[in-house]
């Protein structure tokens, strides 16, 4: 089945901003996994008319899409028929690694890739441990804490702010910007969609102006930070100004929002599985496979958007050139065809070929940093607290069509001597 050729709204906009109707309630988005089971079994590829896109749920199909950027492009400009804003009105975020393919993607990624390799990050470990320790020492003082607000958010945003070279004390503003850019509309009406687009455009313009100033400053005052690297690349003709701005914006937003939810999801998983938590608190479980299982079991990114560059068949369904395809990573990571007992949380699961950080060319640049931050976060937490329990079961999900986590996670615990 092919999508209509004349959608009433730009398909790219609808896909990026709307959750499926089946996940529009708090309860469904907190735990979408029963819906994934239903879709994998009965509609592994389905066309959603309200969002004008194809949803894909099985592991092999999702893996195929992520591995084939020539057919399933990340760049909406490679999908004929999409109604994009005029070039002068587009956010610089459309000029980043997330929205480009092939040589251009590799050129952009190459500007900062060395900074995110495990060997480069190893030299920053001591500083990351110091940041985490300072936050945790304050947070655990009273025997209770909100994991998100007091630790899982400020920790990665301080880290990425220092890497970029921007003041970490501006993190409340960074949080507002980040959350606005990834959130879904507050409602499904045309008015709600229009309000949402205007707010995202306003925030994008604020963020762009912020980094315009920083890039201009680095042109005359070079420092050992990522903004200087990006400014140097622009000066050398390797990046346009729009690409440089998009780079800064992407690193700030992606550098904190994903890791915040990875840390929060890790604590949510462990508090729901007391035996696993007890092993982790005692140090009887290695953190590396535990983190990989969190990435599989409750991935911080549940879905992506791709654009078909030619007519293609997926699991018997015909997708036309220009159609929007949404591979559901969260569903693929629970596919029994790929994982033994996929709905069990196993902190020593091996092998674990999850898709939590994507796959192929667009594999997450910041994956090594996110893993390191989460390892340091959990180590620091378990060094200071034991008997961690969730203080409430009334959780509120992050309001997004693709980012998965909770807005608050209050816990109680015993402080370690």
C-alpha cells in the first residue's frame, strides 16, 4: 500500500511531531510494548493515514532500513514530494548529520568524530567522575532524590556544555530548548500542530542566535573546545555557517537529552527488578552488559524517520518513492525472532545486538560518551545509596514522538556509610 500523493500537511512534519494514536495516552507511552507485540504479529508494516507514514516493527526489517541509507534516506530533501519550508526558513538542524546522507554526512561527522572516540573520552573520565560526585553528594544527602531533576539531567548537560565550551550554569535554558525541540504537540488538532511548530521555530531561532554569538567569539578567541573546532572548520571552508550552527545545536540537544533518559531508564528498570538492582548495588553485576540491556529493554530513542528514495517492498507492503518510513527501534529490540525471552530484563544478556543507538552509517556519534556517562552515573549512585526504591508508581512520560523516558523519577534509599 502506498501513501497518498497529496497529503494535506507535509509528511515529514507529521511524522516528526506526532505519536501514533495508539500511543497517545500516558499509560500507552510509558509501556508501548504490548502494542509492539500486536503490530509485530499482525501488522509488521502498516500505513498510518493520520500521520501519512509507514510504521515498521520487526527487527530484521528495522535493521535493513537502518543499514540501507541509499533506499531509506535520513535527508527529507531526497524524498520527492515532501513539502519542506523555504530554504531561508529552515532550521539549521536540517543541515546536520541526522538529516544528511553519504558524503555530506561523512564530511560533517568527521569534523568532531575524534572527540567522541573511547580513547579520547578516557582522558576525560576523571572530570566526568568529579561532576557526577558533586551532584550525587548533594542529591543523596536526605535519603531521597528525583533521579531526573537532581542528577540524570544536570550530569550530561554539564558534560556536553564543557565539551562545547558554553557556561553550564545556563543549563535551565538548555533544558527548555532541548525539551521543546524533541517534544510532541500538546494535542492532535491543527491548531495544536500550528502552535507547536511556531514554538519550535521560535526556540530554534533562539538557539541559533545563541550559537551565532559563540561562533563569532571563537573566530577571534580560540579555545580547546568543540565550538572552536567547529569555528575552525567553518573558517577552513569545511562547513557553511548554517552547518556550523546546526552542529552546535545538535550536539547540545542530543548530547544531553538521550543520556538523561538512558540514566533515568536504567534506574526505572532496576527499581522494577529488585534482584537485578540488588546485584548491581552489591557490585555482583558488570555495568557494561547491564547498560546494554537498558538500551534494549527501554531504549531512550524508540523510533526514527526515514524517506524512501525509490519504490521498495518491506514485508510484502509496497512503499512508494517519497513515502515516510518509521522504523520502531523499541519494537525491534523486543522482537522474539532476535532475542531470547525479549520481555525479560536480563542484566547479563549476551549476545545483545540491540538497535538502541541505531545501526550503520548513522550509528550514534555520542554512543561512547553516553555509555561512559551512564557507567559513571550508576557507579556513583551505588557507591552512595543502597536499597533504592521508587517513591511512586505514578510516572509521567517525556512528551515526544521518539524520545522515551520519564519527566520525574523520585526514589528513596539508605545512604551508605
